[in-house]
C-alpha cells in the first residue's frame, strides 16, 4: 500500500457501503456497481437487500486503488458503457479506433490471405491457439 493510499483510507470505516466506495473513488453509481459486480473490487453482496447491499473492506479498496494506478487498463469498460456518448453520431478519435471499419483495405485482405492460406477451413482448438500465438508473437516482434 502506497503512502498516498494510506492517507486516503486512514479516516474511512473498516467496512464501506457501495455508495461510500463511489464517493471515495469519485466515480458514478453505474461504474461503481459494474466494478463491484464484476469482481474488480473485492466485496460481499447481500442479495436480500435492495440497497446498500455491497460491503467492501478497507484493505480491499486500498488494493483496488493501488492496482488501478499500476494497471488502469484492467478496469476500463467498453467505450460509452457509462455515458450517452455511444448514441452520439460523432465519435471521438479515441472511440473510433475500437470500431470495425465498414470496408476493409485491400492490403488487409492480402495479408489475411497470406497469413492463413496454410490453414484448413475448420480448426481444432489446439490449432486455433497455436495460430493466435503465432500471430501475437509476430505482432510483438513487429512493434
């Protein structure tokens, strides 16, 4: 636990509700619920309660804060999941890179044919894993 995180959580109660977690992290209710339900923040869930059903221990929130600073990509949701931006006609440059283009460029088609021409039309699981590993390894070396 970093000293900055220690200062942040020292005045918090031992067990926090979902709303308290949201206030500490300065995030929306929807994002807080998403983090808790998907196990990104360790918590206990009381399914009998309608509200205040999440309980988070102070050390668990500290672990989340520290890990989210080191690995922020682990806690990113898909673009527009917590805003109305996904309905907007004009997508930001950051969001546009996640969407598949309407028409593939010619060089992609040629690359795809060259890359997978030696593979049969139907693959076993082991072959898929081997192919993806080969592709990922080549991509890492290309960078």
